[in-house]
């Protein structure tokens, strides 16, 4: 069972070494035939997209919590119940053999439960964790239990359940044309893209948008549709000063440049060069006199800006719950112990950024999450301690809405 063994290495790297799935897949799939590589990717990907269900199966049937036997259980379950690419009987024998290495028996009672899980996962969950709503919804929708619990406690039940259910569905893949990097012949390679509005495009292929040639060279930048809607709500600025600071990886800059660069002095700042390679390695080299790109932590912004800003867009580090659909391992690797620190830094950052906003200017706060402590609560806390600001626009995009995005923005104006 060569495929299982390779998948085991990939998943162990993700779950124990905290590697990303894409990195681990590339590292462990070298030398495989095309068909083997595809099956490896699909099977390991299925495991990650059903991780919390697998945890319930492993614990309820085999009393297993350790990573290594958990991986074997999950791989064989995914194949036998979903993929059926490898022989089911041989797969079961393989699982029995691997479990024996960890002193775990595949008893008759375990086989009965296993067969139920294979035939009807919902019925299996109902029988084994039906009394624990958080665990049931977590396993059914492959969301971390803490995310499910926060949705249930932060919002009314209808919004919470709709959001939980919607997170199982991959959103449509949208992208924005980065005119700064677009070559003269880029249109010849736009066959996979359909224009929606302005420079917004829908990616029509079923493959990953990030493998597209135009995305790799920076001509097209993947975005959420909500980011495009957000940009349309930004106030007009003529002959002024515009800044944006993003602490993590961010794709807003081409939309921002499209909106403000021709008529304003624009400064883009970030301490995260690695996460924004297009901006620092490509756009910066092509920047005209109206655009400045700075590698800068938050406390050094003051050394780069000589004027009060007419608009300052602040995109801080966040829980980034939007990633749960595109990178299922994100929820497994996210350190919830960091959440309080992240929330505190968001508030601190808003207070610091506010000093760079001129009278009548705008402070804009954006985060790709639905965690209420990082959205509505964060904004209200800022307004409570900064009476010289008012809110002029705000929206939280839930994934069950037609935009199918996870995004929040608040536009605050200094009096």
C-alpha cells in the first residue's frame, strides 16, 4: 500500500510538524507517477477535509487519540467510504496490521461500528456524539470545535448554523487584475477567467487558481468577492495622502492602487515581506512617483509618513477564519492560545494608526474573519475610547450570503 505510506508521511508532517499541506505534499510526492501523485493528493486532502469526523471515529471505535494510528484509521476510512480507489478488503487488512503496531485491536464490536460509519456517517455521529451539539457540528462540517462554539455563543442560532453549514462549501474563485504588473499580451492567457465587473474576474476552471500562470506571475491576484465590494465603498480621495498597513499576507493592494494611485500619494507598508512577495519583489520595482512601498513594523510607520493621511486602511493580524475552507489544515494548526494576544494587538493597532489620520480623514479596519470579538466588538471598543471618530460604513460578510465570503470592514471618520 505505497499510497497509504506516502499519505501517512504527508499527514504526519502536517499534524505533528505543523507543515502546510502544500509544502508537505510537494516534499513527499517527488518521483511519483502522475496517477499516483493525483491519488495521494486526493486521499490526503480528503483526510484533512474530514479530520474532525476521523477524530470521532478513531476515539469512538478504537479509543485512539494518538496521531499515528489516527492517520491510518482516517486514510482507510476515506478510501473505503468515499474514494474507493484502493481495494477495500486489502485496505482493511492494512489497517488491522498497522493498528496492531500500536496495540489497538479491530474487534467484532469495532467492526460493527466501523461498518455504520462507512455506510452512514450522520447516523454514526448521531449514535456516538449526538448529545454533544458542538462536537456533532464540528465533525459533520469539519470545523474546529472552538469555532463552532464561538459561532453558537456569539450569534443567534440561525446565523450560527447557516455559517457552519456554509463553511463546508468552497467559495467561487475570484481574482483582480493587477494592472501594475500586467504585460501587453496578458489577455491572450485569460481563457480561464470571465470578466465580472471592472477588473474583477471569475476563475472558471475546476483546478486551483493559484496554479494559473497569470496568478503565479502576479498579473492576476486571487481575492474574495467581498474585498471587491469593500473597495467600492471606500471614499473618494483626490490629491491627498493614502496609506495601507497589512501585517499578514494580503491581496488588497491592486484594488487599492486601482482606486487611488492616479490622483494621490500612496504608501503601502508591511512587516511581512515573505507573505507579500509580489508587492515587495515586483510592484516595488515598478513603483512610480506616486507610490511608496515600505518594509515596516507598526511602530516604525511614523518614520515613513511625513503627512497626516486622508485615508489609512489597517489590515492587522487576525484569526483569518476565511482560510478554514481553502486550507482545512489551518484550523488544526491555529494556536488558539494566541487569540487573546491577536485581539489585544488589533485594538492597540487601531489606536496607533489613528494618530496618522488627519481631520476629516478616514481610518478603515479590515479583517477576514467572523469572530465577533475581532469585528463588531473591536470597532465599538475603539469608538468608545475615541469619541473624535464616527462610523460611516460597516459590514460583516457571512459565507451563507450571496457573496460567499468571510470578511469584515469598518470605515471610521475623524471629526
